[in-house]
C-alpha cells in the first residue's frame, strides 16, 4: 500500500518481518506468538516515540561532565492498551518508558455489528495542560478501525492534540487505515504490515486470526 499520509509509518525490516512471520503462522504456539509480539513492540515503540519532546541536561559520567539529551519531564506520557489484545504491548512499553501512566481502555467488538462496545474506561477527567500529553494507543490488529477511532475520540475529547496521539498496531487493513485518517488526519499511525482486506467476519486477511486468542491461549 502507498504511504499516502505522512502520519502513517509502515515499519519494515528483517526483524519485523521475521516476527510477523512467526506470529502469523498458525503452527506457532502462544509462547512463540508472545515472544514475537514483544520484539515487534520494541521496534514499533522506538518509531512511535520519535516525536517526544527532549531537553538538554548536564550530567557527569565517570570521566567528565557533558551535556546530553533526555525526554522532557514536564510531559505526561500515557500508554493506552485497548483490552484485551493491546495488553501485549504493555510490559515492553513500560520498560522503555518507565515514566508512563497506563490507562486501560476496555472495548470488545460486537461480533454482529463489528462495532466497539465499552466495558472499562480508566482515563482521568479532566486533563490539565492537554498539549503536554503524549498518548500511545496500542492494539495489535487494526481491522475496521472502529475501536481505535473510539479510543482516539476519547483523548481528543479531552483536548489532547491529534498530533500528540500515536496509534501502534502490528497488522492493519487498508480500510482501517482509511477510516482512522478520514476522521483524524493528524494522528500518528505506526504499523508493521498492511494486509489485503477483511473477510466477512471482520478478520484481517491473511492476518493472524484472533490476536487475543493467540496471545492469551483461549
Ligand atoms: N481482531 C483480531 O484479533 N483479528 C483480526 O483479524 C481482526 C480483529
């Protein structure tokens, strides 16, 4: 798929491809899927965090004083996994961004309508200084885009700029990408793969099946 929107990043390298190959394969067991997903998380998160504001600090190494860059500490970083499959990103994400707050978003997909149904929302209200919030919404599968759009809507409704919201997905569909950017042109979307289409049950083809089932062995 053409990278039509500058805010869409399709990350491809041999480690990403190998991880996807393992995750997609129906012969891979839960342990294998989790390990591959964790590797992917790291790579995708490195890309997604490129817009975090930095500041210069002076520190002292064992050898000398030096000026160095670090992430600004006057910002609020939120990692927002869409339950349940989005949880797979969390352990790696908090290792990489220990200062982050985790805000779970509980939604499941109604199998008939494919529309998201809320069951848990732990996002605080109100948000002070929304410009200083940086949100990373995680969901391994971007299929119809309905759940992701609902999650983005929640943060945008609190005044957080779209450009500060990054959505991290492993496997996506063209229709899901289009749906997200149609409503939110300025959000960032980081994916490892764009697949062909959705089947009649709303699954990504070829995809990896039900990501939650594959990750949680259900
Ligand atoms: N959710 C999944 O887990 N898999 C898909 O293919 C689509 C949505």
